[in-house]
C-alpha cells in the first residue's frame, strides 16, 4: 500500500486497503492510507468512515482529527469539522496547518472575525505559509483590516502561481492595494485545472481581467476581454458554473453602465440577483442595479434596490461588528475622542516641520468631493497623492498599543516620540509614493477629519482642505454606494444612522477646530461646479502656488492614472458637471424623517433644506 500510495496508484491502495479493512485487522497506517486514497478518489463518505475509525482508536493523534475535519468540510458537515479541528488544536496548538484549516472552515461559514484570527495565527506560526497568508489577507480584506491585508500581501508578487480560485482572490486584493501589474500577473500565471473545467477557468480569468480594466478606467480593454464571454453563452451555463455566470454578467453590467447603457446594466444586474446566493455578489449586484435605475429616473425602484443591498451587507457586518448594531452605538468611534481647551493648554511645546515639508490633508465626510480635489492636486506637478490611506489613523493605533492613549497621550509626547511618529508616517507613505523628492504629499482620506488632533500635533503648519457638499446629497450618495468597511456598512444601512453619523462627525470636527485652530480652507462642491476657475484659484492661493492652472486638467490626469480606490473612480474622469448637485430632491420623501436631525448642522454649514 505504501509503495502504491507514493507511486500515485490510488486504485491499488483502495483495493488493498479495503480488503484488509473488511477483514477487520487494519492497522493505523492502513486506515490512514485508505482514507487518503478514498478522499483523493472523491469517495468522501468512505473516507469519513475510515478517519472516524482512526480517531475512535487513537483520539490522542492530532493528525487523524485534522484529516477527519478536512473530509467533513468537503462533505459540508461543518459541525463535525469544527469539533474535529478543536480536538486537533487541543492536542497540537502549535500546528499551523490545523489553524489554517480552522480558518478555512470559518470563512466557509462567513464567520470572518474568527477566520481572520485563525489564519493570522497560522501565519504567525509559519510566516512562509503562502496559502495561509493569502487566505488571511482575504479575511482581513472582508473585515476591513487594511493594514493586516497589506502585511499579509507583502512580497506577494514573488509568490508561485496559484490555482484559479486563489488567483482570482489574490488579483482582486492586489488591485485594491493599487498593485495593478501584479494583479494581472497573478491572473496570467494562474494554474488551470485539468479537463473541461480548464475552459471555465479561462473564462473566469477573462471576466476578472475585464472587471479590473473597467475599475481602472480602461473600457476598451475590458470590452476586448468580454468578447470571449458573450452574453448568450453566459445565460446558458449550467448551475454548476454559477460563479462564472455572475462574474461575467457583472463585468458586462459595469461596462454597459460606463457606456451609458443604464437599461442594459439594470437588466444584467437583476439577472445576477435572480440566481446568485453569495452575500458579496448579491450586494454588489443590488448596488449596481440601484445606480442603473437611478440614472433612468426610476427613483423608487432604485431606493428599494439599495435597501436590498444594505440588507445583504448587514448580514456580513452583523458577524464582524455586532456591537455597532446596538442602540446608540457610534460606527465612527473616533467621534468620541476630542481635545478640550484645557487639555490643549497642557500640550508640551514641540518643534514641527514647515508647511512646505508637511502633507496637504484633504478631508471631509465621504462622497463630498474629496476624490475630485485629490485628482486636481495630483494633476499639478508640485504634488503627489497616495490614493486613500489610513496612515494617520494607524498612528493613533500605534500610540494606543504603546500605552499612550489617543488623544490624551498627545499632551506628553516628547520631541523624540513626535519625530518617531512622523518618521513612521513618512515610511508608510514612501511605500506608496516612492521618490517623493521635492513634491508635496497629498493625504486624501475623508475621515482624517476625525483625526485632527494627531494632524495638528505632528504637522502644526499643514494646510488642510475641508470638502463640503449638501449634506443630503452626501447621505444619498453614501446610501447608494458599497463600502468595504464593516463600520460603514452599518452606518450607511439607513438614512437615520447616516444622518446621526454625519452630525457626530461634524460636531467632532468643529469642536477640535475651535480648540486647535488649524489652517483650513473650506471647499464647497456646489461652488466648484458653478465657478470652477475661481475655485481652482482659491486652492492655489491657499497653497501658495505660482500657477494653479494644471489642476484644471484633472479629468485627463485621472483617466491616465489607472487605479483610484474610491467609488468616484469613474466620475472623476468625466470632468465637472451639475448632475450630482441636488440629486437628493428626487428622494425628498425618504429624507423628510431625518431632516430634523440634519437641520442644525445644515444651517451651520450654510445649506438649505
């Protein structure tokens, strides 16, 4: 049996093993080889029985429990699989493979926090365990742990070719990190299965390439990939190829929307919803349907589609951040941490960099025009932007981990500690924007507005631009968009949660502005639409530019740039238009219940209901 097993002759292993097992005197090795052969030949019920005999006979061997768990998971017997893995871990807590298998089980059950924990533990035990790194990165991706995802993907460009399913996941994450060449390389190197499924795999790879091209504003390349995936073929696929059907239809729908065919985009998105079961697929299709219906002026139907999308997303968020669904919770946790006048008076005097050596921070509630301004600044030769990064927030986390609670710990920072935090920030930025040189860094992250104490402490001379837009247009845009952050999934799931979060964010902002007195320019979206050249000049004067005119060519710059991480990746390539002003009027009935929540802040910001 051993010779046949090592020679890959599973038929002989089965014949010999089954005869011995039937005789009733099979030893541990015979049962182990027999179970492995049965599993390789997809005789899973028989393999499960063989491994059950093993664990009944030798409950002290972790390997046998692990084998039982793998087969049970293949049979979709998840309770048995989890029990077996728990037994295995109790016997071998330092075995990375067991943690990995447990993480895969939790991911299959969409228990993402537990999956993330188990997979990160596997990587900690064996840092070179590439399968675990990939799956841990994806669990971090789902949980909104961007820094964890980046850490797990470090060096991914040098990983060996991956099977198709893993290659698809890897490419999506690499593209999200802005590593588009590496994403396409992962798809090109994917290891195809044998037999008829090889062609299905090629079609799935083509669908993902089309989606990546569209996401990077390369519509012609996306269309070229979709030529291999005609709609007629996708519609006639058997149920076993549901993943390919959904991926292909989704790519077709995205391209149709970019070409102005909202009717086609709506029809294709609805077809995905009619058959898909996976949460993320259904949520994305429902958001795409909402966008397409809105462009057709079918506002009630669009609203219902967005509600459907949020309902699906909440099922995911409920498992990751259940505490945020409680009454009175704050999805924007940073709004609970401000600085009072008295606390600020106690800040130790520190030296800081000059304004020329400080980043330009672009902040504001999401969907307020921050991406537009970022692309305008990035189009200017004096500036370099780094897309949306949470580096300032990461500094607050590092302070907390070091035993210096943020923001209270800012008061007693030493000069050396402040310099170290600035050095960490610059190191993080340098990985994204290497060779910055004399260019000024643009740090665009809307919710850096909640980290103003950190910005003011480390970069007291920095110029900050607050992007404003009518609060109801902001909330409508947030409600109609998919967000990856579980906290944002919760906050955007209803207009009331959104309105409360919006007001909390600006109350926090204005409270800190009053105390810290930063150098801020308020930049209003509606004014940009009405008087574009004048607003370009205002930004130029605020940043003391000799010539601000290159910023006017932002749309051309954005089209050439490629990946832009925010939902505005398509809009910023179109130039300035009025379509996004007062969109909320078509949904006024939906907003009536939340206008009392927004009214005081709207008045403070200079907007009418």
